[in-house]
């Protein structure tokens, strides 16, 4: 009986380690995707500022077609992403995706958050840099109460 208990204990330890490693891999993969989206926004902001002389918010970037590399799920057509636009460019509807710029357009701020395995994974950036954060709770909703 001791051998069976010991075997179950060892199996449980290995199984929990494998699950933890799998969750960590999933977080790292999503972090790469979100970092790619952040880079896409920064490139779009650079193009927008070059064309208009100031930074724009999310609506301005989308209207100027500088953010066309990303497909926002509520806007997608029924055929989904094309071969030229892999799934990594599909922004799910539940993702908080905020790009803001003050009225003078001298700066911009990007916040992208989604829940992965019950933890919020967020990337943030501006013209000055960016970073990542993990939080054990869902991301806060924007002021209008709607997902980004």
C-alpha cells in the first residue's frame, strides 16, 4: 500500500508540474502575440504621426487604415483571416484594446489586456517604451463599460 501511495504522490507532483509548465507556456505564447500587437500599434502610430503631424487614438488609426494588419473580431467577415493575415492578427472580442492620445496629439498610450488561464496578461506602451504585467484577476473595464 505504501508503494501505491508513494507512486500516486510522485505522479501527482509530476502532473501538477506539467500543468504549471503548460500554463506558463500558454502565457508566454500569448505574451508574444500581445507584444506583436503592441509593435503593430507603435508602427501605426509612427505612420500616423508622419502623415498628420500628431498621434491618434484607436479610431483615428483604424479610419486612416494604418492599423489594418489587425483584425478586430467584431469587425471580421464570416470567412475569417486570410492566409496573408494569420490567426495571431485576430484580436478576440473580449480583449481590452485601448489606444488613446490627448487632444494635442503629442503622446499616445496603448493598453492591451486579456485573460489567460484566469490571469490578466497585459502589455502597455507609449512613444517612450512599454512593458508587461500579469495579474491574478480580470482586467478592469474601460470607462464606457465595454470591452476594448
